[in-house]
């Protein structure tokens, strides 16, 4: 029995040694699987348009970050709706003074939401440039993609609206300022090669940030700019002293300003069916009295 036990001891040692030698081979399994997982993650990132070499933090790669758009200033004087109508003349506050045209060098497309309307409008120029490069530039109002990349912002206009029902119900003697609805929008003409090519509308969101929501209407805002220059010269006003009033159902646009405590309107173009002529200067009460019968005759299908 003793000789038998002595003979089997080496066999047990050999088996244990064999088992120990196989351990490194099996330990390679998880390493391979982790590597395969990394490759899968990289592939998924590439398919999503991401850079798998970058982490969540961008602090270590400042060269990849684009500079923040500078703050802009809104027009110094604009009609503003108060509790009893338009009670003051203050435009949305933005950080710095805004010249007639803000230079906008070529830039990559960026976010079109910001904490100030001027910043949102400026950031949107990159998006517009990208849109122009992906389509016929002339279809978007530009002569070339190069012209679009060099576009700039003009002086902003705060936007108000007069609703059809309010206009229908208007009676002589009523405060015309009470008809103005603040759309929480500011529109910027977009200028290239010294001419208006397009426009961008930025709208205030419920969280008080501003978002670019619409491009285009180049021909319309070319007329608006022409009218604004003429009205400003005739009334000795700065461009920023004027706001824009829309009456969508009647397809009418007016430039508005406060003068002597009264609201004055200047049509951007002749108003059909009335004696209101482009760039004339009329008391708002006269304008609404002239438009009330037209509004009253607008059928339900045309609202």
C-alpha cells in the first residue's frame, strides 16, 4: 500500500502543474472581450458622427472649441406693450451697443439658441451659410456661397402683431396701443455685399432663452429697410427707434414709433383698399379705423 501511494503522488503533482499552466491562457479571455467591446463602442460612435478619441470633457482640448459669439445690443428705442398698451419705448436688452451692421466673419454652423437675441441671431449665420452651401444660393437670396459666408446682421426690429378679431372690434376712441400683441420676436435683416439678402427671426422661449426660428423673406425686408431709412430721415429718428407691426390676415406691415405719447404707423407698402400709402406717417388710430371695415369683411376661410 505504501509503494502504491508513493507512485501516485507524482501523478497528482503533474495534474496540478498542468492546471496551473492553463490559467494564463484563460485569463486572456476577458482582455480580448474588453478590446472587442472598445472596438464596438468606437464603431457606434463613428456611425453616430462622434469622435471616439474625445472624452466627455472638452477642457483638455481647447483648440477644438469655437469662440463664443460676442453680445450684441438691441435697438435703443422701441415700442413696448405695458398693462395699458404701449407705455414705454425700450427694446430687449442685449449686452453691447449694436451698430447699423454687425460684421459677421465666416464661421462654422453653431447653436441657434442663446441667452440674448443678438447672440442667437449671430450664431444662426453659420447655419444659414451651411444651408446656402447645400442648395442653390440664388434660391436663398445670395449670389454665391462666398457671399453668404460674409453675411452680417442689420439693425434689429422688435415685432408686434394685431389680431383680426381685435381689429374687427376696434372703435374710434379706443387706445390703439391696446391692440398690439408682443410676439416675443426680434427680426434682423441679413446683409451681404451692401444689400439685404435675407432675414432671421429669433423668438423668446418659455425659459427666456432666444432661438432662431426662421430665415428668408429677403425681398420683404429689403422693402422694410428702404421704408425704415425714409421714415427715420423724415421723422428725425434713429433706425432703432422703429418697431415692426404685422397684420397677417391683411398681409400688411407697418413701422411703428412713439411720438409725443402717441403711436404712429408707417406702411411698408401701399395698403390695398385704403388711402394708406407706403412710408406715409399716420396716427395708429387712423390706420386701425381705416382697416376695421376691411377686417370685418374677411370671411372665415381667409382668417
